[in-house]
C-alpha cells in the first residue's frame, strides 16, 4: 500500500524536523502494515499521539500513545521516554505485542 493510502494518523508531531518525521512515518507505516495483516480488516486505523511534558532545561520527556482500531477491537499502548523516537518505537512494540496476544487466541 502507498503511505498516503494507509489509515495512519499523527498528532503532536509538528515540532519535529523532516528527518525525524520521515523516520517516525516509516516505522509507523511498517507496524501498521504488519498489524493490519493480523487483524484482517480493511477499516483498521492506527493513531499515534505525541505529548511533551516534564521539560527540564533543554530536555523534554515525551509520552507516545498508540491506538489501533478495527471493527470489534481497540488496542492501546503508551510509553514515556526522554527520546522521542525511542518512545515511539517502544509504544509501537507494546501495541504490536498486545494485538498479537489478543488476535492469536
């Protein structure tokens, strides 16, 4: 699928530079493709929300909330980290584990 045809929504990523945003989109699209094969629903949607908090000097702590919604199911994962990309990676990994655990039953 083309990235623009994927049902992936990013909220709160406006302050990122273009390189970080491209990395985040690549990771999210890859995870979405994998999870949509597991859920087997064409109406599956992935939503990723980033929030900055606990600013200490030049450092910012990020909370990433990932949600995968498909007909009949909703999966959520949240992770907090000082590094935005690391928080995104770990949130998507937790979401993937939850989907696999519930859908493989």
